[in-house]
């Protein structure tokens, strides 16, 4: 089974990465307050990967994978899941979920700059406007004194920016990489590889492992949502879009996610939402229009 690049499917995939991933900041924040970050990631991705390959098997999709495809899946898994996601979750211990989503909204800027450096791809005027707005928005965001007075908060912000860089490079890599054509198979292998790597990292740091039976109800619900929606549905949609549309358009999800994450963090966790953060998010979101409305060459 190979997904067809229909307009309707592309729209549904964008809804998945916009809305679902916007909510995962909240659920990751809830889970990481009780579970060690790499243990959390290991359980989440291993479970999601196994389920995805099981679904693919039920659909009679071939699970065989070449050596080159396996190597590429491992590389993608590192940039997306191991560093881009799990280290980001680690930093959530020091940064609010809504604020962290705004840090992640710099991804389209990283993608455009990397595409210029790696592929020597020209940056159009509308994209330049989007980059400029993004830089202004980020300055307003991180310059807030109440967010950077804590040493750990500043460390978390810096680490998150390196995670966004990792995710951005992975987005460019996967758009060209030779991977299994079926997105359930491709994403399933990435999830399992990422989960195994993070299991090793968790054991290396001697994180405390616990049974799901002993988790609080909030954490149990959060983990189910992260596995089913954030992992299986949204990450598969993300991999599909990277092959179906331009990389920088897929990266605009990082601009839309903060709107949902900021609201959910404020509504559910009573996180502080300053006027400056609202202004910064509006400026960042405006960049979506300029990047997505540019003409394809």
C-alpha cells in the first residue's frame, strides 16, 4: 500500500501535524514531570513502532528493508527522535510547554537557511520576509527577563534550539533519502530504532524505570495520546508530507503548533502567558503566510 499524493490526504496530514503536534507539548510536559525523559521516549517510540509494523503486517505490506534503507532510517531516527525530540523533552524540565513550542517555531527559519547552505537554493523575497519576522519574533520571545533569569531555563532554551537544528536537518535529509515507500513501514522502523537507542541512553544514565500500572492517571492518558496520536498518526503524516510537498512548507507546522500549545499550557497547566509572548507568537505565525505563499520554482 502506497499513499497517493491527493490534495485531500495532504490537507488531512497537515491538520495532523498542526493540531496533534501542538498538543504534544502539553502531554510531554505532564509525562516528564513524573517519568525520566529518555525512559519516556523509549517506551513511547518502541510501542508506537511495534504497533505500526503490526498494522502494516495486517495490511499485508512487506516489512523487508534494504541495508541502505535501514541505515537511512537510523540516521533519520537520530535527527528526529533521539536528539530532535528526546533531548527536547529533557529540556522541558526547565522550560514551560507553551514557551518551548515557540522555540520550536524557529524550525522553518533553520530549514530555509540550511537549504541555502546545503543545496545553494535561492531564498525568495517572501521567504526572506518570513525569516525576518521569525528573527524579530524570536528576539521578543527569548529577551523576556522573567524567562531567562533562571540558569536552568537559559540552558533549556539553548538546548532546545540545537534540537530544532537537528530536526531541521533531518527534514532536509529525509526528503532525499532512500526509505521504504510505505510510510507505515518507514516510520515504524524509525520509531523502533529510536526507541532502542533511547533505551540504551536511559540505561546509561541509570534512569528509574517503572511499570505503567504505577503511573498516575494523567501520565497514563498522556502516554496513550503521545503513542497513538503524536507518534503513529502525526509522525506518519509528517513523513508522508516530506515526500509529497516542499520541506519548508512542512516546517511551517512549527509556526502553527505554538498557538495550540500556548493555549493548552495556559488553560491546563496555568502556565504564564505574557503579552510579549502573544505578540511574539503573532509575528512568528505571520511568517507562515510568507513562506507558504511563495511561488515554487
